[in-house]
């Protein structure tokens, strides 16, 4: 294996070699900053959609050069196990829980052989940031608990929703299911959770944010004190507006979200939203991508070919955020790219411009 020459810039969507010279394999990922080190967790992908290996982790101190730290959470061979090889593990995120001293990983889990119907959340823990993580359990969020912003009409419509139990839909907009009562359908068994992120607020409370209700509606659910389950406080946001790929961050006392529309592996228009409270109301501000289409590449209306996965606060640079996108290549998933661009705060919103090559100096001293 060749060692790659050190990098001192970001080259969006170019192959990104790790310290061994291999293209980084951490798709749909997120980054934890702990004790001066960045840890990048993501889906280790072979060619198809299924998890054949697990969650890969890399570490870095400069964000340009990444050391392969191996498989943080490995799939298992036991037939029928939640994370049996051949299941689907997507969008893993890791946060640190100070009271327990544990690193806690959440991911979107689909059970082997069941397509994308399970819509569960997997949870794993570790004593050290790079793992190995120990698989704990999987769950459907908040069974039997109404959201904080439930309406009397939604409670009254529970029997109606229950008639849909057993039905499943492919998670994208469709006129027939524009306002179907998935909330009531899944009330007793727990809500669906697909594309997801984790967010830790300044007060130490953590939130699980995920596409639910067949992807039609986003849920924001507070985690328990040890971060391994939910504490029952949650809200619905953007009902029937079909958000995927949520990434949350906080700036100037407000909550910001980058997300996408629902078009599977195909790129669509990025979405920026803002709220004064994490519980909402959330307000959509439109497409943050502004610059014209770069030569030979999809334009700002298609997120330059990317889909959001995480927004990374640059450590030691208040107000500096990197928007991380995947460029999916479903014909050979492992070759999927990483498109990182700096978020620019101006006129009370964030914008994103295409850059061929850039480094952290764009954020100033
Ligand atoms: C995308 C989603 C990905 C993956 C894919 C499967 O919309 O963001 O994480 O689930 O659908 O088609």
C-alpha cells in the first residue's frame, strides 16, 4: 500500500486517500471532535446497499489527512441478529456522554432481508472514541408517546391511523399518500426512523433527528440522560414536506438545519432551515447553494451532485462550519465521493458556493 502525500486542502468530490492510500470508506458519515482529535464515522460500503463490514472510523487532527482506525462497529455473522451481515446500516453518528464517559453511536438500521420497512434505530457504545463499539439494541422511537406539538385532531384520528397498520410505502412524495396518517399508524409500535443525525446542545442535552412517517415528516426527539434511548420529549417538524439527510448545527443562538428532498440516491436541491428553539417552529429558507454550475458538474439546484450528511463546526474557529455531502455512486457505492464546502454566513442566512479547492483559511484567522 502506498502512503499518500500529506494534503493541505480540500478537493471536493475528488478521491480522498487515507493514510494507506485507500479512498476513505465512510459514507453518510458524521464527525465527533474529542480531546483535540476529529473522528469521522461512516458507512463502510462495498458495491451494494447492504452492510457487509460495518461502520468505519478515521481520525485526523487537521481535517485534511485521515488515518484509518478500522471498523468501529462490525456486522455479525449470527443469523437473525439485528446487525447481521447483509442488514442496512446508514448514516451512523457518534456523540460523547460525559456522565457515563461513553461514546454513543446511533444509526439507521434495516433488518436483513426486509428491504427498508423496519426503519429502526441502532445504538452501540464504546469506552474509547475509535471503538470498538458494543452493539446495545435497536428501537422504533417513542412508542405510545405523542409529540409535544400533537393536536387534538391527531389524537382523535388515532383509530383511523390504526387502520393503516401493516401497510408500507416507498418513502417519497406521492399524491395518494400526501396526508396519510402514519403518525397514528405507528403510534403504538414506535415511529419510523430513517435518515438521521445527532445533535448535542450547549446544555448537554442530545437530540435524535430523523426522517419519519415514510419520510414525509421530520422528528426531533430528545435522548435519555445516558444517550442510549429517548426520554419521551419530541416534536414533528415540516409535516408532509419530505425532508431527508438532516444535519443540525447551532449558530448565534439559533438552530440551523441542512437537509434534502427525497429522491433516493439521486441528487436534489439542498434545503436550509432555521428555528429559535429546537422544538420549532422551523422555517425553510430555501436552497443555500448559490454559485453557478461548475464546469462538467451538476449545478446548485442539484447540490453540485451531493446530499447532506453532517455540518461540522471547526474546532477553535467560532462560526466556522463545513457542510459535508456525499456524492452517491450506487453502481459502485465504495467509490462514492465526499463533497465538503464551507458555509458562509451572510444576510442572516448561510450560503454555499462551489470551490474546486479550498482550505481552512477561508474562515479567517
Ligand atoms: C437516500 C438516503 C440514503 C439512502 C438512500 C436509499 O434518500 O438519503 O441514506 O437511504 O436514500 O435509496
